[in-house]
C-alpha cells in the first residue's frame, strides 16, 4: 500500500479552503489536515485505486491521476501520484 501525494496544479476563482497551485497533501491512512473535505471526497476513490496498485486507462502515467474538486465555478485541480 502506497501513500498518495495530492498536489494542486491549478486553481481558478476563489477557493473557500484557500488551496492554491503548489499545495501538497500526503494521503495515507488518515485524512490530511487542512485539505478541503469536498475535495477529499472527490479525490478519495482515485486515491484508493492508486494506493492499492491500480491505474487509470486514460492516464499516460500509471502512477498518476488528475482530479478536480466539485466546485465548477472555482475549480481546484489536483495531480495525484503514488509515492
């Protein structure tokens, strides 16, 4: 089981949680402090796949996934990568 690094790669509008490009969170056995819960709920299924060795057929790198938070008016996009 691997930890997954969630890195903010873009943010438009106003993120109410204050996330900005370059922020990183380590997701392992516990929910990271200061990670928006709405973003976490969006990331979680993808994180679990990566943690347990899976990958996504639409991604070029099997150790990464790109996922956006659910706020369409102020999107925060995360790159998830297996550590």
